[in-house]
C-alpha cells in the first residue's frame, strides 16, 4: 500500500506511528542527521543513495556514477561527432541525464526530441543506445531495479522535496508488496500545481489546514550595518543561534556573521586552485596538437614523482584521480586532445574529495545553521535569521525548457519546479520564525526589491523591534597619517589621469603615485578590470591598424574573434595569470562583445562623416603644462575637424553628465584643450561605453554649445589651479570627492574614508 501522510510541522514527525522495523529513507545526509535528532534512536534512517547502493551490492551490481558516464560517453561521442563544438557534448549529456529521470522508455520522448536541434538529438540517442548495449546502470535504472526488489518491511520517505517519475514508479512497484508512506507538509499542498510530483500521488485532497494567526519579530538593519546590529543582539544573548537566508552560503558570508564561541561548518573545495593550475598545464601540452595517451600517462607519472618530492599532497591526489580516469579513457581512445582535457577537468571536479572546514571550539555558545537544517533544529536557544540583499533572491529562476518542451514532458512524469522549492522554503521559514524567541534580522527595504520576502511575510502579523544600536564608528584614528611622508614633491610632468586622481582624493593619489602601492599578486587567477581595459584598447587599435577609412569598410566578425584570441593569449603568456576554462571563456566573450561595440560604432561614425583617418593612443605632444599622455582615439574629418573618443568599460567609469560638464571629470577636457591649442576644430567628443554602446556620452558641434572659447578658457584656469595645488600639496589628506572614489582604492580597508558608502 502507498499512502501520503500530511504533517503540520516537523515536530509532528516524531509523533508518527512508526513501527520499529520500518526503514526511513531521506534525500541527503543533512536531513538524515536532522531526523536522527528528532526521532527515537532505535529507528534506522539512511539516505536514498545508500539504500540503492546497498541493494545493488546485494545483487552484485554496481551503479555507474556521473563521472564514469561522462568519461565513457565522451569517448563514443568524439568518434561519431569529431567536428562538432565541444560544448554540445556537455549540453547533450546534461539533457540526457535529465530526460532519464522522466522515463526509461525512449519512445515516450519522441515529441520532446522534436523541439531540440539535430546534433543534440543524435547525441542523446547515442548515449541511450550505448548505455543499454554496455549494460551500464545509471542512477535512474537503479531505481527501476530497486522497484522489483522483495522489500518486506515498511518504507517511510521523509524530507523529499521532489520525486522524479522513475522514483514514483519505483515506490508504486514496492507498495504492491510492502507498506510505503510518504510524508508531505500540509500547508504546501494547496498551492501545488497539477504538474508537481505530489499531485501524481494525491491528485485531489482536502487538507484540514486551519489558519492560525502567527506573529514574527522583525529587526530591520540599514544596508552595510549588519555586524553592528548583530553584535548588539549578541550582547543581550550570547547563546543566540544564527542562520543566513541563503541557499549557498559561502565561507565569507559565514565569517561576516560569526562571532566568539560560534560553531559553524563550511564546505570548501581545497583542491580547486591546484586542479585549475594542472588543467592549464595540460591544455598547453595539447593546444597545438594531440598527444598519444601513453606519452600523456608517462608525463603524468613524472608529475606525481615531482609532487611527492615537493610534498604537495593535494596535487598528488589530483594526479592519482587523473590516472584513474586515463585508464578508462584508454579503453576507447589512443590520444588526448583539447576536448579530452575539458572532459577530464569535469571528472576531476566531480571526483575530488569533499572537504568541510569547521571551527575548533570545545564549548561553543551558539551555532551558525544552514537553511535546510532549520526544520530539524531542536535547540532551545533563540534563533536569528538574517535576510540581506547581498544573498540574492530566495526564489530561483524557472524552468530551462520551453513551453512546448514542458507540454511534451508533463504527460510523462512530474516536472521539477522552482516555485515548489520556494513553497517548501516559505513553509519552513514560516514555522521557524513563528517559534517564540526567534527573530528575523532583515535589511531595510528588502521586501520591496525581493518579492519572495513579501510573499513569506504576508501571512504573519509583524512586530517591528529596535535595539537602537550605535552606528557610529568608535575610536577613529588615522593609521595612515604616520606613513604619509609630507610633501611637496617635485613634478617633472603630470598626466590627465594623475590629475583626475588627485581631484578625486589626495590620499589615494599619494599611495598610487608617490608610494606606488599595488596589492595585486604577481600570480593571479583572473585579469583585473584595468588590465581588461588595456586589452580592449589594444584589440580596437589593432583591428583598425593598416585599414583605410572608406564607405565600403564593414565589420568582419571572423577577423575580430581571431584578433581577440591572439591578444588575450598574448597577455596571458606575458603575465602570470592562470585562468580556468570557465573564466577564460567568459573573459574572451567579454572582450569580443565590448570591442565589437566600439569597433562597429567607430566604423559607422567614419562612414557617416566621411572620415579621412583614424588613429589611436596619439601623444598629447609638447605643451606649457608638461602634461604627458595620449588620447584613446582620434578620427580626422574634413576642414581640419577631429572627433575625440575616450574608451570606458562601463558607465561607472564615465561618470554623470553633470560631472563632465562641471569639470569634476577632467581627463577628456585635457585632451580637448590640447587639440584646440593645436588648431583643430572639434566636431564630436565624449566617452564610448564599451559594455553598453547606446549608453555612451558623446557630444557634437550641433548638440553641445558648451564647447566654446569661454569654456576652454575656464577649464585652462582650473587646470593650472589643480596643477599648482598638486605641486604644493603637503599632507595628502583623505578627502574623497564622492564615496564611489573609495572603490578599488588599495588603502580602502585602512583609511578613515575607505568605508564611505553612497
């Protein structure tokens, strides 16, 4: 018999009439641990993964995990699709595993397969056939095998938030021979849809859910003041537990709310940095041409010996995992190429040991809990749930499938829906917050920007509390003042960017140009924003190099992409930057997108205005102020007219129109002044926003009456005043022009003004 038991709260589970010989199945170790705390000790509680593994082991069968399937499928796929883009394999594999959760009958997916491209369809058919011919057991086939087992004792399913079509078929099959019960929260059911898994078991049910007025206490906190408010709460109750309203809590987020004698555990990938570094080595080896697998294995053995000699045991473990993968891969292929490395990277990611970092405290006063621990939290200590905009929305995105795809699948099996996941979360948070003593510490205005919080709070009577924390920064001390060596300093020459930085903040100027502080590591895992700007300038310049401006000039995508790749590879080769595949791809496509915007804009401008010539990085030349530097782009037109364009990666770098016209942003005005003094007439000038070209700030002679003799004279007076102020500056005090100036400052964490917020 298969029965669904509706429960009101997780505490009700402890009162369920569970016989001593029942087997309780749950989805994950966290839920299993929670149920063990909640239920009597004599109950057997295991995860569904262990349940399946134990059953297969008893039959002398073995389930192939995801890493093994990827390895085998990739070898076969490469044979049949040698010329296809590599990403199609990974896309096809993910879709294949997802479709297997709906049905093991391929014919039932015929309507769905009509909605995807030909290569993906053929790939899925290939995987399906290979799986059957090789008698491999994947996760979904293991459920079918388990469904045919002779399970005598009662089975109780607890804590599941989704059951696939294959899992439901398994339970129905088992229920013909044994008692099967599935537990489901009562208040979630009325809001479920016909496509949700629970409706496949209970299509209609009148749940006796009588609404009870519940109150929750909310303590609002201003943005960026979380630690101050949380500390004030801890002073009144140091045994208070904390939970962050975030599905994937990072170590940094945990540390932000951690305090003295607080226990927390955090999953961390200690292998990722060295794993990515190894993959980069392997890519370099096969970049030019494939390598024989035997030679590749020998090279790997040399790496293992070197790792042991250096006592680098993390790298040694990764190399052992790589060896294991190569044994299986060698059954099908004789060489290693770039596609193989991408596959091996994914396998190493899956097979690397999972590590948890935990605080070492013999007598912790409180705990930092995860969201999925809350339903099973039996602590008597009060709990504070922290809700912040920095954690992202509670409700995830919807299905990746189109309407026609969903229509084809909903007739086969239930569809996993993010909306249902949110209903579970809403129920669990509601039960937790309604408990006496618990508090929601919520960022001010969060319910206005994240509608999911409005949905959660609508059924509660809200009690706003205020502990009146002191937001003032105490014991202010300028720690940097003792380091700053008093001026003035001799200036042989200056640049527009140096003058701009001095205007923005004298203290920032001092550490950038006098002390020349740079905390950027020599070896790093990504390219900095300023370096990306330099690369993008170089790509645009090289694209136009040796090209004559003509009405027939048009954009050439293939030439452009090759150039982007060459410039990026050249930068990586000459700098100590290690990019993993994901970051390198995203970096490459940013370069393609941003520089294409700039190139197409300039091509169109040159066509419309019959440009004679276009030049980049043109020196300012000799001038009475000894200002050095160069302008990003000059387009030469007829009648001695020029257009001046300055490239920026985003609107934040450009600033507002008011800042430009009021001389708060002076860099482009310096370039304009130099051009006017050389006798040029300015046709157009401004900033090109490479990320959003339509958001560029460009003026022309018809639209901008601000560029006249009086304006240039006013700017010249201001320029001389700024230069004199810089020459006579003594103290270099921290005086940021706006709070945003403190962003990306090397001394932000130590400066009195470094914590300015907009």
